[in-house]
C-alpha cells in the first residue's frame, strides 16, 4: 500500500521505492495547481516504482495521465527516473536547471562502460567499500541509469 502524506495546502508526498538501495525511497510531491497536478520529482525508473507512483496518484485523486508538469530538483535517477514515463502518459512539461539538462545529454551520449568506470572512480575516491564497487565492475549489458528521463 502506497503511503501518502497530506501536508495541507494542496501538497502531498508519496514514498516511491528505490530498488536495492539503503535509502529505501524517494519522496515525490504532488502539488495541486489551477491547471492540474504538478510533481516535484518522479522516482526511480523501475516497474515497482512506477506502480507505486501510479497507486499514490490514485490515492491523491488523480493519475499519471492528469499530470500537468514535473519539476526536477536535481538529476539523480531516484529523482528524475520516471519523468519520461510521466510525460508519455500525460504530455506534461518538465522543468529542471540547465546544468541538469546538460547531465541528461552527456549521459545519453556516453557508452555504459564509460559511465560505470566514472562512477566506480568517484565512489572509490569517496571511500566506498569494495562490495559497493564490485557490481559496477562486472562485465554485463545493463541499462544505464538516466537514459529514460525526459
């Protein structure tokens, strides 16, 4: 069951899961406007996350098809991952900082191997334990986070 918190004034939040992540979830905000609901962030691009978002929107009395716009706080897959799918469902506008737009473009142009190498180097420099780095170093074809956002 999707957890919806009503903050008053036409603002609610939904807990959208982040798969295989100790953070557990992203808060997606639903803000009522005169032209329809606007989302603040969208959650991770994953079928369970999409289902949770859709259930939460239903619990708020709306649906993905009714979304008027999406504001992305920053370009991380857990905040921006479902924006493309929301746009497909509704035709919603998407707003983000120009620097985040540049990240989207760079990510789409990069080969997955380059992205995984980059992330492994960043995490190593930050002191991440080897068990967190190992999956990034495994040779396999997998979708690159950040390719499906609008």
